[in-house]
């Protein structure tokens, strides 16, 4: 999920600028890492997506995918998951 597009969509929904700025701050400058057998990976910055396991993330996904329409496809959304099925 492209974060700048999400911020634009939130503004388009007339969400208060202060709240949109808070969400932008929440999404920006994040780092991720993995730890396997006590060994940690590097800490790359994340420029897309939303944090997993956060209550707000499914709502942000719904904002991002709201109005998603694809010709000859059926879009199925549930919580934080989207499935696209080709129509016959």
C-alpha cells in the first residue's frame, strides 16, 4: 500500500488534517526486522504497507481499497485481506 496515496485518500474523505498528519506520522519512518535463532536481520526502512497487528490497519486498508473496481473481476474484501477473482 503506497502511503502517499493513502494520505491523499484520507484528505479526500474530509478527515481532519490533524488526524491525517497523525496517521502519516504513524506510517512514516518505520523499520522492520526478523529474528531467527537469535540472529537479527538488518533494519530496512518500510515505504509501503501498514503495520501488521495494529487495530487501525484494517481500516486503512479499507480506505485504500474503497471503490476498487476491475473489469471482469470480482473483488472480495474481509478485514485486512483482499481477494480478486476473475469472472467467467
